[in-house]
C-alpha cells in the first residue's frame, strides 16, 4: 500500500494513496497520523491495506492527490539515522578531503544520527541563511521506516521490521563538513533538514524489485531540469537495509517510526568511478561525486555546488514507467 501525510499541524494528516498516485482518502478512522499507525502497526496495517484495496478498486472515491500538499510521510520522527551503504560514494568523497579510507569501511557500516525534528516536505524549499559558500549539495537516497526493533536484532531478523520505504534528499553543506569532522565528533551543522518523498510504500508494492532488502531500480535525479543521475540502487550496495537496521540496533532498541537511510546511491563503472549521463554513464546522486571525478581527471573540480535558484528533482519509476513514491522537487532559496 501507499501512504502519505498531508500538511496539517506538526505531524500531518495520514491518507491512503492510490497505486497510481492520482487519488487519496483520509485514514482518520484507523489512525490520524503515520506515527500513530506505526505505533500500532499490527492492528492498523490490515485496516489501511483494506482501505487501499477499496480505493484502487473504485469502491471508495477519495479525492485528488496533490503531492505539493504533502509533508514528509513522517513530518518529524523519533529517529533518523543515515548509513553509507554505497561505499563507492564514501571512497570518492573522502578522496576529495584527502582522507584515507580504512579497510573496515567495507565490512562495518558508517552511520550518523541526523536531526529528525524538522523534516522538509517534498516540495519545500532548501532555505539557507548565508551565501553559497557553505557548499550546498543534494544527496539522493532511499530510506526505510521500521516498527519497534529490539536491541541486538540479528541481520537475519532485521528485515522483518522494515515496514515502509521512501526516498530522501539528505541535504549536505560540503563546505562545513571538513571542519566538523576534524573535531572528531561527527556531523551537525553540515547536515540541515532532510526532505522525503510525498509517498511511502510497503515492501509488497515492490514485487520483483525488492529482494535481500535491496531495491533494484534506478534512482533518478534531475538537476536544474537536466538528467544528473540514474544509478541502479540495487547495484554496488555494500550493506543491505537489514544490515543497516541491525547495525543501528546493536546497542539500543529502535522505536516504531525509526527512519534508516541508505546513504547516497552510487555506482561504479568498470571497477572505477562512474561517468556523467551525457558520456554514457549513469551519473551521480550528488554533486560531490562529479567534483571528485573532475579532480581525478583534470586536477580540479569544475562543477559548482548548488546556488540560489537551483532545483533538484528526485524520483524513482517502476518498470511500468509510473512514479512509485512521487517526486522530491526542491529549489534552493536564501532565507
């Protein structure tokens, strides 16, 4: 099934969305918010599924679904932890900082705990109060939402706790990252509010492309209207979502509604860095990667980070060509 949260108060108004994203219907009689549904998922899920089936069959009419009216599926969450499952991306951006990559990065996931109290809606602007020198970048990712996950859950059982999937723009301020990491205490100011797709979906909606807790479809990014990246999300994913959930729950339980991100989707090409779409590659899911490759090939990056007025659109399409999650479509604005 497909769910969304219309903008309403702090936590949105839960609606069930039709498979083709054309219509929606409030789920007030089941749960008023997505968080409330997740808190009682065993009881709410079958009822939401029945409403979803009725909406798709035309048994209930609903109303027109407007992606621009949506908040993030979870407008705020108790937990937002972002991994780096695509180690190719980690390797490239560390090279950009002249930082060596330990061999353990290929065997033990990286993960940071992000701010989850002010998620952006899929059409909300990326507002920056300063000039563009902070190095504004987008990062196209996939995320999962869990139910209650027990501490120490095994990788083999962690996948059972994945209840929903959605897309992410994990906004990064590249100019602030080196100084923060040099302090040895992780990201904070360099990771402003993230944006999520209008719709989240249950894994059964992804029949044939969801296996081994990996989603095997291209993740499409259009930067200022031009194709920037279409890497295959199921390829070069060193750690699947079960591994990421298990990693996050190693020393603590995760509460229902925990959001776990994949990190920037990134593909290699013939064992090396990828190429732009215009040159026959699948492109990139962030600007930092193409800048690193420009540095390797030309000695210096030539692609600038995002400027005020720039736009980024992130979307994923099924094999039938239909948008699965709706689109994250944002503009950078000066606050």
